[in-house]
């Protein structure tokens, strides 16, 4: 795998940090999740595939000694906390890079490292709102609609952070030096939305109007979703004239609409009504059959459970099955000579806090008696000792 041999310390967090670590682990990196002493058996992290857990007291001198020993031999550190938290533990970038000059120190924050909002709590919806992107999402008759927590947490956060880490690792091959990767979910969301900002002047029909009145945000009748007779949905993306002509032919609306009047906005309200009425006359499966031989950019809107069993997805290996028979997304992208790997026994399972503390400490040179002492003094939480050896 492409990242085999890479050592990563992921300080435990929610959503974006675990996803960033998962990307690296799925492609072969050895990822150790640093957990604080547990208040429950499991951390709320369903993205712990192929990771190990070390649980310790970061406020204790001996606990910090262990972390510094790991920093000294790691390639990457993922910091998911608000600015200043790691500095309080004396584990900030300046301290860490003194321990290891080749370390890639990734700071994954919400609002960024500075500014009036940097110390405030927030979630995906908040980061997205300050980026400007949230104002563009949703219909014209509804309030701005958050897209789950996918854009800020996972796209602008975890995914871009992983990209930053890989860029820094590439630079390290030239200089031998580590560096800080500053990835805020606010800035990442804005960057993901670059197309919208860049389109304001040169392509005003993309994002020049208010929410829900543009080409790609439900303002256009031939780029939207439509309910079918069985209360399911079809997705229509017939933007180009050749696709639009095929759309109206399958819908038997070719006598009213064609590529000649497709972009006549005065017709759009009635066009939407006609398309809505037509789609409600048949079930989703009947419409899938109707469009099967027509390249009109029309597809069924699949539920999560349907997507995993969809034949096209099965052919392409889009999903993989875990040992518990749950189907989850396969590792992407696929590399031809060094593909990533989704471990069926690990995927989608909660990783017990401190499950690997004993083995990780042993690798650092701690003896069994020393580990026993750390556990007894509640500096380290170790599953193997907690239930049977103390």
C-alpha cells in the first residue's frame, strides 16, 4: 500500500480528525489514536478502521513522556483541538518539531488558528455558515439547508487535511524538513466552494442569483429531483441541449419543449410543473426502465441501503462488506499497483479505548512491570490489564 511504513499519531476527536486518519490508515499508514482516559468503554468514532488506541493521562508528566516518545518516532501528528490546547500540554508545533524536525504537524481546527472566532465552539453548520457556502444551499422557498455534516467536517476538513499532509510529506522528500499543516474547516469549506466564488462574475447563471434561483441549486427545472408514483425520486441533470432533448422525448413533452426554448426562463415554472406531473405517473423502477437506453443524465435517487446493492456499484466495487455483513464504502481512490485496503474485521466497528496500550508501550521499550505500574497509577488505561491483571 502507498503509505505503508508511515507512522501517524491521531489525537482523538470527532468526524474530521478520524476521517483524516482513516484515509491515511486505509492506504497503509500505521495510525495510533491517542485517547484520554476513558469515561466509557468506547469513543464515538466509527472511522477507526485499521487504527490502534493508546489511552493515557495527558496532564500527567509520565503520560506526556510517552506521547513525546511517540512524537519522536512519528511522521505525522493530527491535532483536532481548538488553538492552544496542544500548547497547554506542551505538545504544540514548536515543541513537537524540536523533538522531531521531520514531523508533519497537522492542525485541524474549526474556525482557524487566529481571529475572534478561533476559540469558539462550532459544528459543520457553523463553519459552513461563515464560509458563505451555506447561504447557497437549499431551495428558494426554504431556509439554508445543511448537507448533513459532509461539506465542512469531511470535505473541507478531513479530506483537505489529508491532502495537506500528503503535500507536506512530498515536500519533506526534497528538504528533509517537517512543517505545520493549517487546515480549518471554515477555510476548507470556502476552498471547496471555489467554483461558486469564481463563477459570480464570469458565469453568473451558476451563482449570480439568490439561493434556489440558479442553474444548479433547484432553480432550474432540468437540474432537480422529482417524486415518482411510488414516492421515490429521480435525479435529472439534463443541462446540455442534447441531453435535454432526450429528457423531453422520454417524458413525451417534446411538443412543448426543445433545446430551442430550454433556457427561456419565462417557461421554467410551467416546465417544472409539467415535469413534476409526468414523473408522478410512473414508479421509479418504471422510469429507470424508460431511461435505460437514453443518455439523458437521469438516474434514480437511491437510499443508502439500495446503493450498496446496486448492480453498477457492485461491478465497480464501490462498496465492501464487513464481517458483520454491513456494507460500507470501499477505499477510494483505487491505485493500480498499490491499492488501499478495508479490513472486514475492523471496518465500522468502535475501537475500544486503550485496546492497544500494552503493545504500543512494549514497542516503546516499557517492561510489563512498568506498564502495570502506569495502569495502577491511572496514568495509562490498558484493556488487557483493566479487566484481568489488576
